[in-house]
């Protein structure tokens, strides 16, 4: 499959942060941006079955999912960190902790699947 190159300009801090988040999540910047473009344009839904025809494609798709889960986990941790100290014993905080724990568990399970 031939690839098309897309050139964008963004704030340098945003680019550095994105690059770091992708590295920490173990995903390529290309895969995250491609996934976003496919989701945004609904292009991914048209060829979804074909894109998962091989084990390699499924493994890559799971890797992208794990990357997205890591981004969600990071956002949930930030949410927890922003909960005021007087509410850190509350149900809201406990649910956030459970969510982080469950996301980590799911990511581990998906990693072990492939």
C-alpha cells in the first residue's frame, strides 16, 4: 500500500508532549495520527474487516488500542490528581482509582493476548 505524506505545523511543546506520550505508550506517532484520521473521517469503518485479515494486522490494532488505553489512563490519573484533598476519600476518588486499575488490568491482558 502506498503511503501519502501529511505535513502539519503545531506548537513545539505540543509536538514534544505528543511524541513523549506515544513513546511512553509504546505506539508510533504515525499510528495514533492515522487512527485519529480514520476515526474522524469514518474511513476506518469502511475497511475495518480487511484491515484485520492477518494476525500481524490484529496485533498492530491491539497495540494501537493499548496506546489509546494508556492515554485514557493518563487522563484519569490527571483527573484524580486534581481532586481536592478533602474529597480524596470520597466515592468519586475511589471510582477514579478503580478505573485506573481496571484500565491497567485490561492493557496487561491485551498485551498478553499478542
